[in-house]
C-alpha cells in the first residue's frame, strides 16, 4: 500500500525489467535533500499544507541550484511535539517542524502566506548549516542567529518579487509574534528580526519597497549581499547575487 506521506527517494530511474528492490534509497553524497516523516494526527493538516504549497521543495531546489555543497544536509519535515525547528550539526540535519506552522497560521490568518514563510525557515536553518560547513567565525550564539537571518533574507531577495513577498510575510509574522518569555534566548527579539528583514528588503529593492526603512540599518543590504557572495564563492554554481540585488 502506498503510504500517505511518502519519503522522497533519490532513485529516479527504474528499468522496466528490474525488481522494486533494485531501487534503493541512498543518502546523497552532497547538497540538500528533503524528506517527510508521517505526521502525528494533530499535525496532519499542517503537513498537508506544506505538501500543497511546497515551500520546502522550493527552498531546497534553490539552494542546490545556487550552491554545490560538498557535504549532505537533510531537511527532515516531522512532528516535533513543540521542540521547534532547528539544525543539528552532529547529524547534519535540519528538523522542520510541522507544529511550527500552526503558529504562523494563527499569526497571519492566511494559510498560503504561512506556508510560504516555511521557505524563510528552511533558508535560516540552511544558514546555520553553511556556518557549520564553512567554519564561518561567529562571536556568539546571537551573532550566529543574526547571520542565519541575513542568509534567509539574501536567498529570498535573490528570488526577486516572489521571494520578496515571502520575506514580507516572514517579517509580518515576526512583527505579530508576542514578546518571548523572560530568560535566555539566542535570537533577536521578534520585532528586531522583522525590522532587519524589512531593512534589507528596502535596501535591495527600494523601487518596490520604498520604506519606511529604519535609519542606519545595520548591516545594510550591500554589506550582506557582498559578505555572503564572498563567503560562498567556492560553492557557487551561478554567479551574482540575483535579480533584485539593488
């Protein structure tokens, strides 16, 4: 029986005469790969939304088209029981949580926009994977989170207007997110993350996003664009920062 939530397999060609066992699921030697686990019953609707809109597929395809990552990174969509999406450097795995989508759906009241925000999430976690793979220097956990946020913005801005709409939706979700509970948190406050995304968007495409932009945005879009292009130089399949570089 065909499972309802099939795992994506890497074998793409079967000879007509070959048995089903001839196609074995093999882990990739390099690059980003997406897999789905069967969701818990409470997450079935969220998983169905991701399958319908395919934001994770979009992000993984864009990453692999832009970068030739020398090591494998798996993006595993799964039920996380509230643990939260994150990157595991030991396993080289991004765990993309179905249940996180529930929060964005509540905040945005727009299922399509909430699903699209998942692309920003995948890019953010891919930023962590690249920091790990390239051994990029980061001064603190907060600095690493900020750097991963700039990578997410960088990749979405490369997509042009569609990516810009996703970045706007992600910024709106951050803006609407309630302040975090007191205690240590390596992320910037949600309002600051929203402002940073909008600042980069304004700097990259002021004709489409004329503002208002926060004065003295740091880092500015040219700095982010040039820094990531420089750091990724040895991995690039395609040159340039994309159609909306500014």
